[in-house]
C-alpha cells in the first residue's frame, strides 16, 4: 500500500528544487515534468508499487542537478530513498565523458531498484529525444544518445520484464524517428 503523503511531499520538494530549471527542448519545458514522467512510467508501465522506488524516482535528479545534499534528503525522506537516489547520481566532479562511461560500466552492479529507475529514466529521455529533442541536436548526436542508453540498460535488464519491453519499444521508436523523422 502506497501512502500518498510521502510521495506528495517528494513531489512538492522536487518541484521547488527544480523550479528554476528547464529541459533542453525548444520550448524549455519545466524540468519537473521529467521526474514526474519517470515515476509515472515506473508505476503505470512497470507496475511498480514500491514506495521507496517511486519517491526516489521523483527525487532522482535533485542531488545531481540542484543544490540538494544527500544529508537533506536523508532528513526528509530517510536513508533508503537517499541511498537509491545516490545510486543514480553521477559524480559531477568528473568530466562528462567519464560520467557516461562509468554509468555503462557500473550498471550491472546497481541494486534491482536502481536498475529499474535507470531504465525508466532512459525511456523518458529517449521519448523526449523523439517528441521534444534538445535544441540543436543533429541526427548523430541523437544516435549517440540512443547507443549509450542501450549500453547502460544492457546492464540493468532482467529485473522488470515490462520495463525491459517498454525500453525496447522506446529504442525502436527513437531509431525510426532518427532515421526517418516523418514516419511517426
Ligand atoms: P547529454 O547527452 O548529457 O544530454 C542528455 C541529457 O540531458 C539526458 O540524459 C537528460 O538527462 C537531459 N535532458 C534534458 N532535456 C532533455 C530532452 N529534451 N531530451 C532528452 N534529454 C534531455 O548531453 P551533454 O550536453 O551533457 O553532452 C554530453 C555528451 O554529449 C558528451 O560526452 C559528448 O560525447 C556528447 N556530444 C556529442 C556531440 C555530437 O554532435 N555528436 C556534440 C557535443 C557533445 P536527465 O535525465 O539527467 O535530465
Ligand atoms: Zn533523469
């Protein structure tokens, strides 16, 4: 049974922390749309009812992309949620290329919950790349992202068959879109 209050508190916290951030698409959509989409995908497509995982999904980019600290999350949402958010948080002190490489290398070692969160994150980003891509991204940049997402998710598969399937569909759609943008 999921209690609405902690989930709603997480939504309020994430929306406040991401309030001045925008996605990279042409319309600069509100950033909070993304964590909401990730949590929704886990629940709706992945059948996830684990409260910790859904709360972590809502909070998954707060440490990486805002001033939020792990200590703050621990005080508000507990150690379990925080550990999960940290599992999907890149070390911002490292150069971009290293961060991307480490995600691929470490994916298989992640906990089952972190693997599902990583897949949902990549599905949402692939869908965004199809429906509302980052401004200025040409075909090769999109293809590079799809290939990287596939490499990361290879290490995350086998925990939730529905999510694996949704990911494969998102990859197929992205590839169709990148090769032939008029085919949707
Ligand atoms: P990223 O590949 O990190 O950008 C994608 C990330 O941006 C996503 O994972 C997502 O992260 C976030 N995001 C925000 N808005 C959107 C959206 N509308 N659609 C999809 N994702 C969105 O790009 P960077 O600019 O950080 O560049 C990093 C890498 O890109 C470099 O390592 C380099 O290899 C490569 N690169 C390639 C170029 C090329 O032309 N081929 C040119 C320059 C760089 P989140 O879920 O965290 O929000
Ligand atoms: Zn994300």
